C-alpha cells in the first residue's frame, strides 16, 4: 500500500559545455510513464535521457513532449526504440525513430523553435508510455 503524502519527483543532471548542470525536477502526469529529457530532435527521431532505474522493456512507446504550461504538450506520437547507451552512471541515452514522420513535421518545427537551444542548454522534458501496455 502506498503511504506517501507527496508525489515523487525526478531530478536530472545534464552535460553542457561548462560541465554537468542540474536541469529538471518535475512530476509525472501519468503514473505509468517514464520521465525523460529530450536532448536531440530531428524529423526522423529523438534522443532522450532517462534514469537508469526506469524499466524500458518495450520497443514501441507513446512519446509526450511537454511544454511549460500547466498540463500542456507540444506533441504526442508513437516512437520506436532503436538503441540505448550509458550516459554517465545514473542515466541511459535512448535513440527513437518516429512511427509516422510525415504526420508530425509541423510539430517538429515548433518543438525545434521552442527548444532553440537544445545544443546550448535548453532541454525539453518528456514522458514515455509503453505502447504495448496501453
């Protein structure tokens, strides 16, 4: 039985040109989601950092890229996990391809504009939900 009085938060450190920086502390919007930081995006796919403790057993996930507003998001789409590798001792970096590239091109442009500094230190938070569990 869950006896916590407050929600759990996820804290990420991310690397930039000045070293490791604390970036995000945020709560899940869904209990079954895996929290992540979107660190790279293109028309073909995304790279996301997750906690090493997050169990990612499936290959297809619903990706929700969140914006800064209350309950807001830029994009919800299906992605296929292609690879993962260690990102330090606490995190894994995952590479995903988009299931439907043509349907999300406009949303990708908006995300790139909003995160106009993914390479300069502005990361976007996201959630991954195992599509096989839905």
